[in-house]
């Protein structure tokens, strides 16, 4: 109609109705590389099905709804009885149910279980990251429980179940259960040995009564929690069930829910123990050693979660620029925007490739792979999670003002992006963990060198980076002040080695030039213009 002010043109269609897994070339290539031929078709089919679910308009809407309607704490019922329950939007339960049924808590006894779960976790994070917390805690609790065969026999079948049962009732009456974790206290932070929660033995059967608090309790509506407390023999790990075997509720007093920057759909709580019944897990005084395998698994999930967030941010940016027209052409074809998108794409692919390599090492279980994980997990957790916020922010900028508007979905990614760096041991904790591996476990660095050495001679910039890393490690004076620098370099060299061996030449070339060879700036979009950036961007494009 002549004079109309409301015609709509040059707007980008939503990125929905596509297979999130199959559209991710870096992820599919990693899965095909690490899964044996006898399982490949099964695993690819399983992940593609989850990818289609994840990319559907309905499930994407559930993710938005869960974040727009955060959980609410109900300390008492209408009659004044203390109930300490958290109410979630129905979309939260739908998402969590899908995650459980997709096997995100069922890695431990499945063929290639960690690899297929890692890929699924990376895909599912792109729908809604908050429900990844209980899924991750439940998955990670299994190795800690295995230190006590009786507890493992009782709980593991429910934790690895693909049935989501949200009802509060005794675990032995449930087909599936979820776990949370409580380590941090307000006076101690990451120094868990400063914990003051007290554990008083009740009998010789490993039962105790806990009194104290936890400043952060993850997933407070879970069926059980692994917590640390001071027993007579020192800091010890305990299992706290939410509901006792006789149907009465254990004493888990939820004081308040955290008001967080992001991760709005997920409940994080402050809780009090006041005569709370618990069972010891492992030996008294060995709480950190008992729970450390759980921590290692959740840290790998932080890497996977950040890789997933980066992938979704890059997918949204490339999708937008593929359709948007500016100055007489597609935005994706403009040299400067192409440079930005390619720079983001190589960061995302490096994160995905590294995360899946670590997951494959978990499946292998051999001595060398375990040694590699000891140094590579904290280095990857340090570096990949720190790269996530700038990737999310730059991707939002690719959409211009639209990227600052909630409806685009990018603000949710931006708010979520710092979380994995802060939780499960922030940057300094990871860097110091890398140092401990270097100083106390020489086998860890040997395994690392064997891994990166497989690419020696393939790229002179990678060779130079390996040489410089060895030079820096030869002098360990004042090393604690350089711990972040070392963790960063260890992660970058490992990423470079993997990309040189497995990524397309244009991706490896761009990464080595900008991340290892010094031919790149401090901001994204500063790759050497002579590289094949169009191919890099095309590889990152989600085909809806």
C-alpha cells in the first residue's frame, strides 16, 4: 500500500527447524574421528535426533520460557510447615526430562559413553544452559560414589537412568534420580579445607549428623547431594539424601536462592544443615580425594558448556550475516565482517575439538590418557571458558543493535558466558592445578608432549610455540605468578596440534597464524587478510 510505514524487509529468519548437531561440522568430524566404526552409525543417529530436537522451534521456546520465569523458593506451605521447595516453570521440567532421556547422565557404562555424552551436552547447552547444572552434577557424582561399593550399588542405577522423576520421595521408590553438590562455604570459598560444617558420627555404620551451612548448593531440588564436612578424622565427603528411606524429608533448610547474572533458569541456593542425616562416602579425612573425580568431571563439562555457548553464538552470527544485506550485498561477503566471523569460527572449532578429545580420553581410561587429562582438563577449563565471553559479545555485535535485544537470544548467551570460568574453580584455581600437575606428576607433562608432538613438523608456527613453551617451563622461578600464562600456552598449543592434525587446512592455518604465530590482534576480526577466510566462515555456517 502506498505510503505504508510497516513493510518488513531485509530481516533475518529465525535459526530454528534445523539439526544442531549435523550442522556443526567441527563437532560431527570430532565424533566420527573418536567413535569406532561399529558404533558410528548408532551414535551419529542418536546425536542427530537430539540435534533436531534442539533445533526445533518448540524446544527453543522452552529454553526462553525457562529463563524468563526463574525458579521461586517456597520455605513453608500454607499451614506454616517448613517444606523448603523450589518451584520451576513447566518448561524447566520439560527440558530436564529431555536431557535425562538423551543420556546426559548415562555415560559411565555405555560404549563410547563419555564421547557421545560430551557431544550431546555440547548440543543441548545451545538450547538452554541452566539445566546442564543438575545433569552435570548427576553425571559427575558416579565416580565419587564408586569409592563405596554399597553406595554405588544403591544409587548408580538411578543416577544413570534415562527416566526423569521430579517427585520428592525416597530414592528407592524412584526410577531415576538427580544429584547436587555442596562444597563452598561463605568463609572459605575455593579453600574447602577451611569448611566449618561439622559431622558427628551416629553409629559404626557410616551414618552421621551434619550441622553447618553451604554458601553454594547446586540444584537444591535434587534427590541427593555430595557435601564436605569436618568429621573427627578430618574433612570428609558425605551423601545427603533429600528424602529419607521412611519418607520423611531430611533437614535441608534453603535460606535463599542466588540472584545470578545469568543461568536464570537454574536454582543455586544457600542451605543450612541442622541435625541433617548423612552417609559417609570414602574414608574420614579424605574428602577432597574422594570428591576430586566429581570435580574433574564437572570441570570438563564447563569446557563443553563453553564450547556449546560459543558454537551457538557463532552460528547465530553467521546465520544473521548470511541473510542480512548491507551496502548492496550480503553482510557475510563484506571482507571485514568475513574476517570477524572467521576469527570467531576458529575459536569455536578449537574449543569443540579440544573438548571432544578430552572426552575421548575419558573413554579410553589408559594410563597415558589419564595422565593427559590431569594437565589438559585444568588448562582447557582455564582457557576455553575464558574465551567464551569475548566470543559471545563479538557475536552479538555482528547483529548490530538487534544483538542487544532480548528477542535475538544473544543477551542470554552473553549473560551465561562467564559462568563456566567462575564455577567449579575459577581461573586462578585452574592455573594452580596446572602447576601442581607439572611439578608433582611428570607423567602428565610427558603425556601432553606425546600428544602435541604428533603434529610436529606440520606447521612451523606450532613447532615454534612448542619450543617456546619448553623454554618457559625450563625456568620455574616465580612460576606461580606465571601460572595463567602457562595454562594459556598449554591450551593453545594443544588446540593448535589438534587442528593441524584434524581440521581443514584453512582452519588450522588461520589458528596457527593468529593464536600461535602472532599474526593477529587483540580483538576478533584481525586475521591476516590473505587467508582463505570464506571457507572458514562457510564451514561454520549452520544449514537450517
